[in-house]
């Protein structure tokens, strides 16, 4: 029961996470051609080029790579077949810089998609350890 409540708390935190104007939110509601995808991630790659420690830019870049990788698994983005590792690397860097629940959940999803079960289990344990207990009456 504690795990379920912890996961619910994390999902609520994810849903209410604020998005900064510095890194625009990636639009995961559309299909991208390879050229459009490259243009869509440019703000994140430019931001990282300016500041390698920009956790939010790493997060959105990882989300973009993860989205494209998922589409490649469905045959909808053939150019993105190798983006799983890029998604993991960007999201790991984001979590390293700022252990945000949204980034941790995205990283958890990336680990599952690329088959990194050991890393996934370690991250779930870390998420649960970081979640304060919810008092039950």
C-alpha cells in the first residue's frame, strides 16, 4: 500500500511540476520528420551548449529522445531507432544535476524501454526512499 501511495504522490508532483520559460516544453502530441525533430530539440541542445549543467534542458532533451524512440519502436520514426541510449544519457544527467521526480519518472520509463532492468530497479528503490511516508488514519 505504501508503494502505491508513494507512486501516486510522485505522479501528482509530476503533474504539477512547473515548466520554466528558459526551456520550452517538448510537444509530444505530434509526429516529427527527422528534420522537424532536429529543429524541435535545437533549443535544448543550444541551452546545453551554453551551460552543460542545465538540468531542465537535459530533461526536455531526454523526453524528446524518449518520445522519438517510442515512436521508432512502433515504426513511426525510423530515424530514432538509436535514441534510447541518448534518452537515458540526457535523463541521467538531468537527475544527476537535479533529482526532480518528473525526471526520475521519465528516466524510469527510459530504462524499461531500453531493457536496463537493473538500473530501473535501483531507481525505483531510490524514488521510494525519497518519498516521505503518507500517514494513514
